[in-house]
């Protein structure tokens, strides 16, 4: 391991002489294959032998052909496949001592002492028990004459690393489990489709979603589609909920809404721990209101289909981290689980996580529901608070009255999730007692006076809409600063929320600078980053980037599939992003690309030549397709056409080439569940910050906020959402190329190269620290994996 300037790099990390087995156990989840692929390739990359264990623990007990050595090529078409290719089974034999003895014998025969388990809490608990019993099992095998003393000494310690693969997201210690995001995609696709038919017939739909005893899927899908009511096991409704629910549905219909959506978690219970079924909810609505009501049970649809971009990246990162953890373990290291906190991979003691997960169920059984919500983690708590804030409007008499006017506008290019953010901001603002104003067409509309009050009902149904319903323009305020100040006076605007990309940052800086001449801008100013390019400084993620990534990944899957009957073909694909290589790099990691050309990492003709040679070698194996991504501004001379022609010429006789420019399809479409929730949650947090600043700066009948910290960008940094003064972000920004000077995702590029079989250095400074599970760790970011 090389070490430079306090950074740690694995230059020649060696797994030589080690054997790693990977298995998937319990219920399947989309993204498990991506994790298996990452473990296999990282293991082989460092020189270890890697084995598939087919059919989970059952395969380990049965041995024989169920435990096979994996090759680089054997995982080549796994990334985009749902479920688990190596099979999963719930195994009774492994629960018995005799079963575990057989499993130990099968592993020792092959020299396997490193186990990577992908499954839920039951599977991981079983793995830990196996590890604790290992030395005793070996002693028994020696006694029975099945292995000799030398083998017992050589393989004396079993190392275990777990990855949580479960659509339920019911494992404490990680923000997001592998498969949860894909399950949300399936649910939201169904809800969006049902909404159109429900609207046509003025129907109420009761949707039952999976999750066992965890309400995460129900809660987040309710937040993502703006459901009227949600029932989850962690927070059962108060007694008399039936009447309240019916009153709310009736009020919605009276307000000209043509449909109602109720989401029920399969484990939903009332305050007496009695189950609440979707059929019971349907009968209630029919009996009390007489509404035409239908039940849809989503069932195993939620487990199926291809993994989302998020799950592929999460699983790939975790798979690589799991191999690093196995290579660093000693006999005294406790079994760990590779987890996600904010935007970082972390290692946590497996049993600490399992025990906290079991505490949640215990708290629910004992009717300590508030505690159950807390134990689920801050992310779950925030989701619940945000849902309550947005779904249930208080009567006018109960609302505070603030006398403040807050304006919301979109700036720059449209990004999926902008409308969810506007809806959230408007509703939270109204709940805080403010009068909310919507500005059409950005600052161009502002100076023209296209400003009108926006009410609670005006933003109903906005969450799932793509683009920008307010309208958005790239116009900056500096040219029209006089007229904008005039409109601020006219409408008495006391705070401004700007939702947009790099232009929004420039706008906020211009308004901040105008404060010296115009008192109108001495008010709280807040910006939310929303751009598919993800090129805004001060945040790891922007609203819209996840939706664009999914568009890229889905297209790459189709393009690769188009060559399934063709021998040896390479595709050159151009992505958007301006000078920011985020979409090309992370899209490349999620779609299994061989290379991604970006502006931030300069390349020359020698690099292009070496990539062609690499592909030529690859085509000699059973792998017959290549994928190259190129950011639109990666190099002014090495254009997409140039690279296409170069590859076509140099690969002549070995492979042929096709090119594809993805263009504006990356900007369109309905927002992904991630973008809907990210937009919703950060807009709610921004409005609460604005309210606080307004109260702090209200003096002698007017608002006056002139400090640096009254003009902020709300961004996601590593593990938390942070308000940062825009003035301080100046130094972090390359204004010529409109990108941040330092970009966190560049650390992910070596992963793509390693998984594509390139020799490279990999910075693992953030890896290797075993942390501990703490109640309510800082988890403000919702599932912020590598996106």
C-alpha cells in the first residue's frame, strides 16, 4: 500500500494466496449482481481466487458444483440484470450445526477463508454465527478425519464482510440498502400509471407495497407521489384515524381533485398492533364516502426489473469496499458490514447493526412507536416529518401569521425534480405562515413582473412532473437589476428561493453584490442546486442528476443489447454535462463502460491508442461488446466523430463501431424517486432556514439581512446537508469552465477502470476505519450513494 501526503493508495494491493467466496442469500434485490460483479473483478484484480457460491447457504452446505471458481468474463453481462444470477435460497440446513459443519468442510477443501455475504439481517446474522463457530467446526472436522491438522492451522480464521441486499431498507446502520432505489422505481412507475386511469374515472386507489415490518418503501413512495394518506408500521395512526382519513379524502374531492391515492405498507398496524389491510382501507372508503375504490397489490413486481443507476453504483462501490475490507482484516477484526452514510462508504460492526435492527421490532411490539422511528435513523425520521408537513394542510385558523412574502423561481436549464422542490417550498412556506409568490421564467420574468401569489392547491400533482412548470431562463439579473429591485418593492418580497444550476449560483452572487446599492436585496437569499450536469460547487449532488443518469444507463443497456446478435462491436456514446464529466464518469461506472473521456482528466492520442489496444485484447475473449462514453466538452479536437473514426480505423478487422449522441433525452422524462425526494427534502429544509433568517433579521417593521450567511447555497457535503455562504464558494469555483475546482466523484473513476481491467491507482484514504453504530447518526441526506 503506497502512502503519499497522508493519502493512502493501493498501488499493488495483493490478494495472492487468498480465496474469496461470494454468495447472495435471502430475498433477492436488484443490484445484487452488480455487487457480485464488483467483488469478483476486484478480487481477481488484486490476485485472489474468487468463487461463486450458487443458491446461497444451501449451495455452501451442498458443495460440489455449487461452489465454482469465477473468471473475469463470467460476470461480463451481469451489471444490468435484476435479481441474482448466482441464485438465492432460504436454507434450513445452515441453521443446524450439521449443516454448518458441511459448509465449513466445503470451504476448507477449496482453501476459502474469506466470505462476502450479500443479504438481509438474517443472512448476515447466520454468517456471523458461522464465523464464531469456525474454530470449533475445524476441530470437529479434524476429529472426524475429514481434514488434517495442517489444514486446520492454515485456515484457522474465517473473515466475513456483509453487504445489505434488501428492497425493504430495514437494516440499521446504512442509509440505503442495495435494491431499495430500484424497488422505489417500480412503485413510482406503477403509481404514475395508476394516476392517469384514476383521474379519468374519479377513483380512489389503495396501493399495497412491500417492506415486511419496515415502512420505508411506503413512506418514501408516498412522499414521491404526493399520496393523500400513508399507513406504516413504525408510526400507526392515532385512534379515530378512519374518520380523519375519510374527511381528508372528501375535502380533496371537494377541492376539485379527481383522484385519491392511499399507500399501505404490507406490515401496517394500528395502535393495538392489529394489522391494517388494504382491503380494510378500501371497505372503509366505500362505506363512509361511497367513492369508486380499487385495490392494487404491487407484490413481486417491486423485486423485479433492471437495477437503477443508483443501485448499480451503490453495489459496485460496496463490492470493491468489501474486498478491501477482507484484505485488511485480521483474526481479531469483528465481522463488518459495508454501509452507506451520506455519500460515504463506511464499515460498521455487523452485530451492532443487527442488534439495533432487532431493537426496532422490539420497540414496535412494545408500542414504543416514537422510539421505533428514531431507531430507523434520521433519514427515516426526516422523511416522516416532511411527509406530514406536505400532505396535511392545517386549517387557516391554526396557521401562524408571519406577514412575510417569499418568492420562488427557477433559473437555468430545466432539471427533473425542480417541480417537486417548488411544491415543497410553497407548502412549507404556507405552513410557516408566509405568503408565497411564484415567478415565471426566472429573472427574465422577474423584471417583467411575471409574479403571482401561489396557493397550497396550485402545486398539487407537481411532484411527478418533469421539466419546470414555472418556466426557467438563463437570464442573469445584473442587466436588469433596477427593474428587479422595483418588482421586489412592488410585491414587498422579504426572501428569495432560487432553484437552478450554475446560473443560479451566478445570480445569487450578483444579487449579493447588488446589496451595497439596493437595500431590496438585503434579505435572506437561498439557492438549491438543480442541474443534470451536477456542476455546482458546494454540493456533491444536484436535483436532476439522478434522473439524467438513469436515462443514460437505460439507453446504454438498450444500445448494448442491440449488439447481442452481432460479433465484436464498440459503441461511442456522447453525454451532456458542459465541461463537467460527472454524467460520463458515473454513467460509465453504472453501465459498465470501458472508458469515459472527460475534460477534468486530460487525455491524448496515446491514451486513445491504448484504449483501442485494450478493447482489441478484450474482443479476443468471450466479451464481444465495448462501451465508450465521452463528455460533450471533453476535448475540442478529439470530438465524438474523431474518436468514432479512430476506433473504426484502428479496430478494423477486430471490431466495428457505432456512435450515438444522447442529447436532450437526458434532460427530459419524469423525475426519478431519488430526485423527487431529494428536491422535496432540501426545499423543505431551505424554507425552514428562510423562516429562521427572516425572524432573526426582522427589525423595526422591516427585514434587513446583509451578512454573508444570509445568502447561502444548501448542498449535500459528504454526510450532511449544509448551508454555505455563496461568497465563500467563489474560491472553490472555476467560472471559465463552470465547474467546481475539486469534484468528489473523480475518486470513483479508478473504480470504473479497475472493473474494466485497467491497471490504475486507487485512493482509499476514506476506507478502512471501522466505525460504530450510533443512534441518530448524521443521516440528513437521503440515500446519497455515489450519485
